[in-house]
């Protein structure tokens, strides 16, 4: 957008301008009023009230040298003419004769930093009493108000443009993450399959420890890729995909999650109370992922001086899943707890990408469930997920 179009658009977005021109017309009796952008070489109408059929609309231009606004740009002084044909300064001036007006008023409009923007002007073929009243001071007040509104509108537009640019950059970044994640999937799958095959069919005490390390690292990398892909799906609007159905084997799947995390962290105590979960409808694997992320969060970020407690049950037509750990979440961290890359402030190096709780929230929302967190020094931190059964 060129500067002229930008100036016209700025004035056009200020809703009070039309009302201001109407007040000026009613106050002065002048039937043509406008806000003009005046530069070194152009006069452009940015807003117009035309009850004369003057023939100049928004975006219309006049030869700058034929206007009195050209002189105001240099002098920075308002011009008021009651009757041009009898005015000692303007009776021989070319502008009133060229545009066929007798009465005229124009006041300068400045930006808040003092730069000249243009004028608010009005004219009429008939004479009018403009000098012996408060009209000039009122219009100059309008000009000061308009100056502030121009500044505010341009600042808002600049902020909006920056936000759009940042959104575009973020979208490209997330698309790149998604593509990269997909491209990493196949080679990681091949590495893991090869490592499993070596352990199963070509066991060798001399190399088994190394192969197990490769397999563990490969599985960890594969999980990070899945987390990144889930993040990209959530951020790009497609959402985490679900395979909704009767969650047969959900109890065993959740118990397996607990056992798996316990095996990785044998020094931590995890207490699980997982009841009969018949009747739950959802994506079993995603619900297991939700629990896995919550337990991992409790292990990594909760206090180490107490157990992690897992409860899962069906009561009164709802599936309830909770994970509790000792320790309180900092109040400043709560508003961003479920945002991507959110981590508690710590000097200790942390593994992972900081996507665990973000993915938990995405899974909960995709199921139409409720996810809540409560935290206090006395009772610790409890994440609770609930979902209607059936």
C-alpha cells in the first residue's frame, strides 16, 4: 500500500471524522468540508462531506499550487475568510476565483511529533460569518483531537502488521516442524527395528549393552518426534487425531503406562489405583499418552520426597483420572502451564521439549473432557481429567 492510500485508510478508520465534518458544516453553514492530506507536492481528500456537488470525493486530488492549504503548509497558520470578494488579502487571490467560493476556513493538522499532516477545511459559494465567533478555535481543537487519533490509529495498524508478520513466521515455523517430524519418523523407525532385531536374533554379550542403548535412545527420539507432530497438529488447527471407540483394555493400558514409567525411574514411588474402566468411550492410546505425560510431569517437576499417586475410576457416569505429586506449582507459572515450551524456572538441566502438558490439554480438549489442576503447599499438585462415559 502506497503512502497516499495508507493516509486515506488511516483517516477512514477513524469513525469520528464523518461526525466531525458534519458538526463543522452545521456550525459554519459551509456545505463542503474535508480532511486533506497535504504534502510537498500533493493535496488529497481523505474524508469528504459534500452537500454542494463540488465533485471531489475521497482520494480526489487538487493541484497543490491552486490551494490555500499549500500556503498553510508553509505558514502553519489557520486561514478564515468570511467573503473572499471583499477580503483585503484574498479578493484578488486565484483560489477563490478558481473554485468559486466566498466563505472559507482551513486549520492545520499536525502529527503529535510536530510534523505537518494536512488540513481540516470547509468552503461555500455564499458568504458566512466565521471570524467573529468561536468557530476557528473549535476547529483548531478538532485538529488537535484528530492529530491524537491519527497517531493512535497508525500505532494500532503498525502493531497489527507486526502481529500478522509474527503469526506468519510462527505458522511457517510450525509447518517446518511438522515436515521435519514426518521426515524423521522413517529413519528412526528403521533404527529401532534394526536394534530390536539385533537383540532378538543376533544377541552378543559384547555388544548387547550398546544395542540396548541405541534402542533406548531411538525410542526416546521417536517419542520426541511424536510430541513435535502432536504440537504441530494442535497449533496448525487440525487438532490431535483420535480413534474414538469403546476403550477395551483401557485399565491394562493405563497400568502398563505406570509400570513403564516406574521401570525408568525405579528410585521413585508410584502408587496406582486403577479400577474397572468399562464403559469409557475414547481413544485408548491417547488416554494412555495423557496419563504418561502427567506422570512424567509429576516425576520431573514434583518434589522427590513423596510418592506420585495415580487414580483412575468410573463414577456416576464419568471417567475420572488424576495424578498427584508433592510440591506446589509457582503461582506465576500457572497461567502458562499448558502452553508449549512452558517449563518451571530451574537451574537444573531438563530433558524433553516442554510439550507434555500442552499435549495433555490437546488430548483432553479433543475428547471433549475437562482438565483441571489444583496446587498448594499442604496438599501438593493434582491434575484431574474427567470424561462422560458412553
